[in-house]
């Protein structure tokens, strides 16, 4: 039985089955299939070396060769497709909540569909469709949200009733279902055969493939990849791609200069059965039952069923390197709950004879998203790993995007949610990873409502004020490992109830955040924003100014003490970073960036600043605590604490000055709040943080001061139409597309990165436009809330998606921000988006399949925020900037 399993599940004797592959791979013909093939000598050099012969490595090789690269070597320590890929369940599913993952899976499906015809290698591709079941209304809502995204991408999808589930799959027990999502084009494949097909095509295109070759480490000199050391000799190369799966972490740490790849393996179980008396049809849809934590697919007339249990078993924490994954021990006690769920969902299984319980390792990442991209510390070192049990679904698309990244310098889509640089070294602790993946694996099928937070690996990076704020009722979320306050629970509230109020509707914190917003507008609030990334750039001469003028789009040659809001653009004019830079002196600058920019921005600057010992870039994030004082009385609090006039005449907007606050010296005070409200941010050396906070709170009591959190900040910035990087802005969004032309020095005669692209957009127009939507017929108390990613419709046609949203306590309505495109009705081609096109449309926002009317604005409301008005008296006003 085990032999049959291994054969059917694609651990095939493919050398014998594909003599053509033997010839291409350089194996001599042999009358004996058991003879060990002769290994060709390794080349001394190559342009690209890929480590790992599973679905990821072969996909990267395939796509690089398709893009015209010839000098490529793929190294596999065992045999091709003999690692996790061999044991993969072979389900290709496009139903993904993250947009870029959905696109990768959709591309993979299309690629696998034609791969057999292209290569002659049987891939077992079968379009069966998939049905995701919902046992609760909340689960059905989450499926409807995914269905909305699939539909606007042109992927057939429908929400169906339990009775329709039974018609599609007669063996399914539907008594506890409230609905389901049917995706008819999802498919099954033989994962190992797909890898072999990709390898076959790559080999035909000139890729050299060497099995039984282990990489010991990658050599890096002056921050660049120079070569690869193997057990068969050294290969010089320009690019190295780590596709080593669960061993990617160890391989990254094997060299003198470690590359941190945060992933960890867990045991993953699935069951194989003998065929039914009347074998299951090969075209039966795959069943995903997330509430039961299981998936079920047909397999050779029987079934293959696995899942994601609540108590996963991490393994190889100490590091262990076996060439090919041997089948781990069966553990029926551990699989028991999943087997119970299977029997409830498909009672006919009880009569089936079980063939085998398969146990194989799968690698998971700290945030359930795969890892791809270039190392921040070693140029030319690329990574593609950590697939969270979705390797076959992502394999084609992920390989394509990484190949584009290597060849062009950037992929064709925004892959920031998957970028290796979203992590820092802090996520590479084995203890952290072990604990986090024990949470992540069950979360694969847990119901994830908006604003959920991980519970493990917390309190890792904290502000000096953490305990002080925690004692006052702070509720925390985590960003880049940094604890940040969501809101403060007032004394007397039911804390337990609030912590467990997870919903797609109006949340329990609604009134709490509303009172914090009210205080920001009428009195003064304090928000701890210490997590912001903070860099200092200085030089002995003009090197700092000259370099920053080239790397940033706004003019930084301003008087000392001025703050400039600017973008750090790429060659396409897109935002690699959106930041505020204060000129501290003629030769030094202080840069404030989003929290998750710490690794990305550092790498971007390091790779582009001149190699000059007189030019210094320093990360000072940990040196300063940041307190954001928001509200009209902030000026009174600071004036009394510093004995210095803080009015607009003495301290104008976008100004920076070192001051004393209380007893503490050297506090950098900036007249900026990142919300559009009046106030100041205080950058306080950490040893003074507690003193300054206490002084501010004591002095502010008579002005009605209170603590506030990031939920209040989000509401304030969104109603003021402020775009935030990572949510609204990304590497594919330019200043021209989001109304920020005034922050670009196009008319100053100063060359900067992205200038040509922006000049072209200025002349020819833009193909998307950042737009603000106010929901008109939406009932905040009764209707589903918008969060982000909702489709936008103009005159009934899809034109884009929302990027962020919040309830505006001032407008008493929901506000969504998003980008509007203009697609030609006949060809689908993107056309220029004009102001008239935006203003003359009738808009709707789709929330889980229900459409709500919305009013579109290209500029925010301004004077509205100083006094309360009725909703129907809202007037359009001029653009208001931070």
C-alpha cells in the first residue's frame, strides 16, 4: 500500500518514465534503471544559482529561462521534487484573502493547465472546482468577501446554498451548513509531476540541473553575492536564489553574513483511503471545511483528507537536515479530531479501508504569508520559501514574480505583503518562530475578522511607556514586532467582553474610539508613536543634502528647522517610502518613516547612497520615544511645560526645534501630527520618556488631556484624506496619482529618482486616481462595515478597490479611500483617468456582495472639522495638507 501511495502521489520513477529528461539532464543511457547516473562536473561559474528542486526552485528556473536567461544552474541536495513538494496534496485553490496571493494562485492555475501540452510531462491536471463550506454566518461573510474579489478578477465564483452543495458532492453532510462558496475552475495536480514538467521545460531552455549536490554556504563580499560553495566545488555567480523550503532558514544562517529567513516547520497530517465500492468520480469538487479544520479531495477513487489542527507539532527547532523528507511517524491520537470532523462531514468514509496516514513537514511563516524577495543585507541573494502549505497554489505565480525581480529589478505586481524585508532580525529567534507557528497553523482555517492580532511573540519591542500605558487600560496591537496602542478601555468597562468582540459589523470599541477622536478635536490627546522608523543622515560637507535631493522627490534644501513631507520614489515614480524629513542643521537630517519601513528603507538607502566615509546613515529608532500631542490645547500644554511661545507665529506648521520640556533637554518638537489636526510630535531621548510623559499628563489635566490610540489616528487621517504607505501607497503608486504633485520638485531643475516617469505622467495623464468615498446609504449599526479591499463600482462597472477605510465621527459616516481606474468597456484596456471621469460617475462600494452608494471626492473636507454640522450641509472645500 505504501508503495502504491508513493507512486500515485508522484514520487514516480520519472527517470525511467521520461528518457527524454535523462538525456537533457546529462544522464547516460543505461540498460539498468537502478544504476546510479553519472554526475556531470559542476560549472565554475553561472549568472544565477538556484538552490532547491521543489516546486519553487523549478518554477523560478522555468520563468528565468522563459525571460531569456541562459546561464542558470539549479542545485538539488537529493532528487528533484522529493521534499515537501512530493507530499503536497496537489490542491490548486484561488480562494485567497490577500490580493497578491490570489493573483499568484490564478496565474499558477493557468500555467499548470497548459504545462503538459508544453512539456509532454503528465501533470495530472484536473479541473474539479472547489467548495468552501460555512457553518456560521460569520464564515459565510468571510467567503462572500473573497467571492467579491474573485468575481472582479474574472474568476468564476458563486455563493451557493447547502442543497446546491449536495448536488455538486452527494456524499457531503449538509445539515449544519448555512452556505458555501463554489469556485468551478480550481484544480488538482500531481505536485511532483508539475515540478518535473517545469524542470523539463527549463532544461530545454538551457538550465543546467544537478541533483545530489548540497550547498554549504553562499559567499558574500562587500554586501554582494559572489559565489556558492557546494559539496562538489565552488560556483561563482551574480545571483543566488534560496528555494530550500523548510531548510531555507538554516541555509540563510550558514554563511559568515547571515540572511534571516523566518520560517519554521510543523508536522502536517493527511489520510489516504482505498477506493469506495463505487469509486469516486475524478471530477468531484474539492471540499474545504474551515470550521471543521479539514479539506477533502478525491484520490484514486478514494479520498485524501487533511487539515490544520488546533495543537500543531512543530519540529526541527534545533535544526535538522535530512536530504529527502522521510515519512514521519503516524500519530492517530493527534489526527483524531480531524478524523472526527471528516466522519461528520462525509459519513461514507466510515466504510472505507484506510491506506495510510501521511505525516510530512510543512514550513510556516510568522504572518501566514510566503517569503520572497532580495535580502536587505546581501545584494543578489533572493529568497522564495515559507509557503504555509499552499506551495502548489502559489508556485507558478511566485516563481514568475521572483524571476521578474531578478531580471528587471522589480516584479510586475506589488508584492510588498510578501517581501522578505517586511521582517527584521527580531523575527528570526527560533523560540519566537516555534511559538508563532504553533499559533499560525491553526489560524490557516480560523475565522479571521478585521483587526485580529497574533497572540504569540508579543511584548518583543516596547516603548519605555508600555507598563504605564498598560496600567491605564491600553489595548495593544503589534506592528513589525512593536507594541502599539489600539485604544484605551475606560475604567468600568467589561474588559473581557471587549477583548473578544471580533465581528464584521460595528465593533464594541466604537464609542471608546469616538470619545478619543472627540478629545483630539476639542482638547488634547497623547498617542505613543515610538514605533515609527527614525533615521539620521549627516555628512562633513554637502554630501547628505546632495544625496537626499537625488533620492527624494521633494526639495530638501530648506532652511534649518523646516520639515518636508516627501516620497522616496523608484524609477517608475512609485513610492518606496513616504516620510517626513526635518533639516536639523546644514549638514544633518532627521527622517521619520512608517514602522514597517525599518528594514526596507535602510536597505534602499544603503544600496543607493554613495560609499563615502564622510556620509553617515544611522538608525536611531530605538533612541527616541515619540509622543504625538493632538488637539487645539496641545499648544497650551507645551507652552506651559517649556516656557516658550508655541503659537503659529513663533512655531509655524511643519517646523522642528530642539527644546526643553519639563526638566528634560534635547527634545525634538515638530509641528506635525500625521492627522491634519493641530498639534506636535515630541521625539524624546528614551531616558527622559517617562518624565516627559508624566509632565505632559499632569500639565494637561486642566485642558482635558487623555490617552488615545492608533484607531483614533486612523479615523482622523482617513477623514482628512491622508494616504499612508503600506495601506494606500506602494511601489506602483506615484505622487501624481494621489494628488501630491505639490510635494514634487518637478520645476526646480533638480534631478531625482523617478523624475522621468512623473514628467511623462504630467504630460500624458494618470491611469488611476486616489479617491475618497463617503458611504451614503450605509447603516453603521446594522450593516457590514467596510475595512479594505472592497471592490469599487462606477456606473455599475468595476473600477478599483478600496485601500483603507474608517468611520468618520465628524461626518457620522464611513469613509473609504481607494483608487479608481478607467477600463475601456470593449477591450478592457486602461485609459487615462480625468477629474471629470471621477466627478461624473455614480459609485458603489461592494461589501461582501452587498453594494452601498458612495459619493466620490478628490479633495477632503476642510472647515467641517472645526465645528459640528449636519450631514447634508457638507461642502466640498480646498485640498488640506498635513
